[in-house]
């Protein structure tokens, strides 16, 4: 019989219960992390910014303690695509370990497009159980931020599920209860 517990390993959430991650509808950001994500998107406009989110997982979802900037390695189409270079990802993983945190997810901006995942975002997302925070930047100003959990057991059944962002006591996103 498989365990009812879920565990986090190498940045991916694995649930042995039903084959899907339990619904972690909330991602908690510190005010400093939230501000850093918005500022990064505004600074890189009209190109997409990108980076990693470091934190801890709990049954309620991810608690993000740090945002680590990464360079956008997509020189061919940085205005509408992003890629974190493998060397940067290794450095980020080491930084997370040093801070006793995990890679909880990734963030990027959508210049002049909605703060919603695109088919390309889903195709290029591979860390199951991680959150993806997307900020819309319009004419250089961050206007909207949403979060999505990459859920599923494999590449074949992966999907994004909307999460609510909580910054202190303020909720941002589709479920603002």
C-alpha cells in the first residue's frame, strides 16, 4: 500500500496517494520577494525577466523566502520567451542549499500580455510540484501577478492549476477570500 504522505524531493512534489499533488492553492510570498519580482519585471521590460523562487513546502502550499534573479538566456526572443541557463540553475540550487531552502518554483514576466501561463510556458515547465509566478508588465509597469502550480505525475499529464498569492495578509490572484 502506498503512503498517504506527500514529500518534496529536488524541487518536485510527489504524491503517492492518487498520482497528483494535493491541492496547494496558496503560495505565500514575503513583501520583499513580491516587490523584487515586480521590480525585476519592470527593469527588464520590454523583455521577459526570469528567476527562481526559494522556500519551504507545507500542506497549505509553498512559503517563498527568496527570489533569485537569473539572466534570460533566450537571446533570440527574449521579449516573449525566457530560459534560465543550466549553469545559473546549478548556482541557484547551491544558493538554496546554503540557505536551507528548496527551489519552490520560478517566476517570469509577460511584457504587454496577461499574467497567465501560455502554451509555451506549459511545454517548457518540467519541475512538477513547483509554483510559477507570472507578472504582467504594461509599458514598463507591473500591473498584475498570478501564480500557478505545475501539477501531475509526468510530462504527459502535467498541467497548471491556479494558486492564490498571499503577501502578508493580502491575497492576490483569482481567489482573494
